[in-house]
């Protein structure tokens, strides 16, 4: 916790109306001292003077705590997309592949994301969905692990608590490479990896609970066992430091529509550690990853560098919307985002504990900062119904089965006052249901 | 050739200046009689009163004959994209996944494309790149072919003249399924298919020469051999009738940024014949193809129908730009497009034959209509240099190695006067080089 935000106090159980009300002043003070507060103006939210369609007719601005599912719209995006459509596509047309830099966008946008992941340039490429990149990473990872002395490695480990798509695609990748798939609790992957392990796919942050897994330790243990580490960064990139290079991560994937605010279904990214790139043997060797794509030769010869992870023609409208969205990161250190993220989730937990009805809520969010991502997850009876009422009252989080209320904190645009007001509405909804 | 456009005459060799000049009147007459001519106004081109940035400062409108590479911008797209960004993403945010129909867009847009392919609803899904869909189609096709009595089928045939990415990805799919890959000239695939053939991947139209391959005959021959037919429709969909259902095609893929005008890198589509859908076993079983995606269950259970071909979160900005672009097809029969396409390419060949310098050009475009796609390909010395000069003079086609000038005809917005003027500029460029 940095001095900017002051000390927080997480506590379980119910509080009192007076205790909760006292936190309003704290929220205002925290906002005033927030070094990132000016970033909020770079997003189109429902603040005064902005087009708030979230709750038509009510006049109450929406409090958006679902940026860990779909990031809010950065203000720079609409004009940029309009220019891409009307001028680059509509007027320059085919010439834009070179003149407007479309062709090289996957690597260029990748290099813009790279610092947020702790990656040096030339290792991140943008394109395809996270699922497709999981297939590339695991198949290519198994092939590397099985080369040379690793031929006997025939097992893929997957985080047993993973977001479903990773598990489904990991199973497919294992099947396609003749490996067995084994689901293991993330904290047990380090101890489970052995001489048969080719690759392990682990989520950096659990999408349900917000638990932050031990990337450095798990990666080191996988390497000690001779296996490769593939990390899914969907719920950590843009919320906290990842340190891909410093921790020697082999391969990583992630989406760009959560904390990176790229827009609905914006393209995902693939990180391939520089030292592995010459051995990266993709199951999707599309023409965009060819060393000379416009030679149109019948034989495949992979490009050097991050481009080796490309496949087909990149999706330009979404790619360039993402590029514009990434401008909000100018001048922002990911470490500062992390400090505010923890302060926000601490404050959320503090507000919940102070609610008179707070005992109906069980925080799943780990209390230890070292184990916490950038969301608050609360277990609650009829969580689906409660979230429906919250949304109807202008507090947007989401429900994850079977009984989890999930609230994302996105430090570039979430304020402490947002958190206070959201907790207040949550308290009212719970009161009304008693 | 329909009566609307009158008779054409293709002829090889050079003509005379007078002969060529005489074709100007024919072009004007053909345009006047063109039943599709009003469609041109639904595109943003460089016509009078439109923003023509193609050749800044010259005042000469660009003649765009590269719509077989990147379709022109339909007029409905800019406003639709602006609304998707500002309102659906910016204001409704996460709610748009249901309220704005984002979640179901891949099937909905697929059903909008389906009639152009001769497919009944529920068999086309939009998403990913063509390359990624080739992997899905071949791997799933091999698995179907190898089921039951087909276990010994261990060979994938691929069109030897294919666009490179299909060949590269087919090789990967063969490797992942333990098959051998065999490259065969497209007209020999029917005779080559045998008891070991699992799947053949064939291009409906050759991207270089514009040759239209025999989809009905080749498909029937593959079926007779017990194999599956996978067609790449990139250069035929939106230009001519495909007849997927009537010809019993098993699987098909294609892009949407050529004759379907979806914009740069707009998502591709996958067709899975209804009867095969229950057996479609995807190598990319992402969460979007799960029967209950939001149950977030650890076990994979595939959805019924076209959704089984989905993978990850769909790319909404590009998907909905495509949906808006498809509105230009309202009231258009693909048969009428085909009639005009052939009339345009006939007229182009007639113009080339009439050019005094026409003997420097060798048409690769088949003279028989039954073998012709929707482009004119001309072999020419220093084709790359010639195309560079054409573009500098406002005639935009493209160069394909080693020696091909390629001009797409896109009947919704290409006029006969465009063709006449383009041929005239080509003649001038060739004259200047002599």
C-alpha cells in the first residue's frame, strides 16, 4: 500500500450504518490523493456531462465494475475508428496495407502491450482469440519440450480452476500432440511437474475468485522439471506487473478487452520468449507468419521473431481500435496501477465489512496482497438474483456460477467513491431481501 | 450472357487505336442497360461528389479493380461502426453482449452470408481468419472420414495451385492428424481421390489466374471415393453462385473482405453441412462452441448447429461492420451478379484485344465462362513495374508473382466505363514502355 492511498483494513462480518457512512469521507480523501485520478477523463463514462445511457431516465450514473470483463471505452477510440473506416479503408483501400501500416500492426501493437507485461520488444504479437493462441502456445510448447532429450515428455498440465476455454483447448492440444492432459490445482503445479511434463498452462489470476497465482515460483519449478510454462494473463495484464522476461516465462497468452480496454472481442496476444522463437513450430502456420508472405511460395518458411506467431490476415478495425485504446497507458507505470488496484480492493472489502448486512457476504478475494488480482469476489446466497438487482440499480458487476458476485477494479477509471457507492447499493439490495 | 449486356467477343492479339476508341460507346451503353448499376451508389467510391483521396490533387477518380483483394467501403458501414463503438460499447458496455445481440452475431451474420453460398440457414458461422477455419475444417473432416470404416484413410489432398496459406495449414492439419499431404492439380483431384483419401481442400477460384474449378464434379468424385470435400470460397463467394447445399459440399471456408466488402481483415466463415454437424469434432473447442458457454463447466460439450464451429470471443467491431456491409446484398440475386461479372470480364478482354499494344498481354483468364471467376489476369513482362505505373495513374489492380497483372471485377460497383478507362490507361502505360 503506498502512502498516496493510506492504510486500509480488511475485516469480516457485519458493521453498522454509522460505520459505513463514515467511509464516504475516506473515499473522497482517497480520490483526492489518487495520483491516477486524471486518467478517468480519458474514458467515456457516465460522469456529469457525458452521454450516460446506462440507466436511461434515471439520471443516476452507472458505476461500472465490470472492466475485468469488458473495459470501458477510451475517449480516443471513436475518432480513430472513424478515420480507419472512412479514410484508410474507404479512400486509400488496398494501399493502406502498406501506407497506413496495417500489415505491421500485429507486431507494432504487440510492442505497445509488451511493457505492461514486462516484455522487451519483439516478443508479443497481437491477433486471433485467446483460445486460438492457447492452441498455438501449447502445441508449440509441447514440440519444443519433446525435441532432443525431451522426447519422452507426454503430459500437459492444466490449471484445474482455469477459465473453461483454456481447459477445453488444452485438452485438444494434448490430443493433437499425443499427450495426456492432467488437471492440477494451480498451487500444486510446481510440485506435480516431473520428467513426463512437457508444458503447463496456468492462469495468472483466477477469473472467479481473483486469486493471484505464483508466476515466478511455478515457472521456476516447471523449468527445474525441464518443462515449459505457459501463462494465461487475461485477468492480470493491465492490472498488475507480470514480469514475463524477468521470470523467464516461456509462452503467454491474453485477451485485450478487459484491463487493456480494446473493445468487445478485440484481438488477443501471444508472447514467445525470444530464446524460444527459433524453435516455435506453430500448428497454425498461416501465410502471415511466412518469412516472405508476398512471395506466395508453396513451401512454408517461418518468419523470425514475434511474427512467427501470426496466422491469417489481421483484423484491422479491431486491431487499430485497440491501438488507440492503448494510448491511455502513456505515462502510466504498471506498478502505480497495482498500488491503486490493491487500495481499491482493500477499500471495497472494508466497505463490505462495515455494511450492516455485510455478514451475508463471504469474501473469496484473498486478504493477502500477494495473492490478490484486481477484482473483489463475494460469495452470497442467490448471487445471480442479487447481481440482477445491482445492475437494475446501476451497479454493474457480474455473476459467476454458482454463487459469486464479481466486481472488477480498473484503476485507470475506477474511483474510491465508485466503490463506496457500489457497496452502499449492495447493502441496500441485501437489506431489501431480508 | 444475358440480354441486358448484349454479346461480347474475346479475341487475342493487338488491335488499333480506332478500334479501341470505338469501345467507349459500347461501355456507356452497357452501363445504361446494367440492371445492377444503382448498387454503385451504396458504396463510397471516388465518383463526383464523393471524397476521393485515392489520387490527391489530380482530380482524376481512381478506378478500383482490386475489390477481389479488399472490397470497397459500403456507405452504411461508417455510421453503423460509430454506433457500435459509441453506444453499444461506450454506453451499454457489457450489457450489449445480450441487449445488442453481440453474442449471437456469429450465427446471425453467417445466416446473412448463407444465401450467397447457396446454403440453408444454420450452417455458416462467422469468426476467426480463413487460415484458422482451414485448420478446423481439415482436422474435423479427417476425423469424420476416419470414423467407422474409414479408419485407414490417411491422406489429405490439397490443390497444388492453392493460395499459400491453405497449403501451409493443410500440411499442419495433416501432421496433427497423422496423415500424409499430397498436392494435386485441381482438375486431377477427382481422378486422384481414392480409398486412402480422407479430405481434399480445393480452391473454387484460383487466386492468380481466376480459373473457376469444377465444384460439383470434384465434390461428387470425392464422395464417390468416400472422401470429404472442403472448398475455399475466398475468390468465388459474392461473385458467382456456389451452390454448397445442392452440390453436397461437406465443409467450406472463405473470407469476407473481398467480394463481401466486410473491411480489412474482417472475420472469415465456416460452413459445415447440416448432416455432418453432429460429427464435427473441432480442433479448436473454445468456450463459445460449448452447449452452455455460461455454465463455465470444466467438461467440454459441443453446441449443436453452426455454433459448434465457434471458438473464442467474437470480434465484435469487425463482425458488425461486416453485418452492415452485407446490407448491400438486399434484393440482389447472386445469379445476376454472375451475369454482370462475366459481361465485365468479357468486355475487359475485348478491350485488351483491341489495344494497339495488346499483344504484349497474354490473358490467363479462361475464355470459357464455365471456367472463369470474377477477375481478369494478364501475363505481362515486368508485371510488377507495369502495375506500379497503373496505380500511379489511378488504376488499382494488383500484381501476383511472377508475372501476373490481376484486375478484380466486382459487379456491385464496377462499371463498364471503369473497365474501358482502365484498359485505356493500361494501353498508355504499355505504349510508354515501348
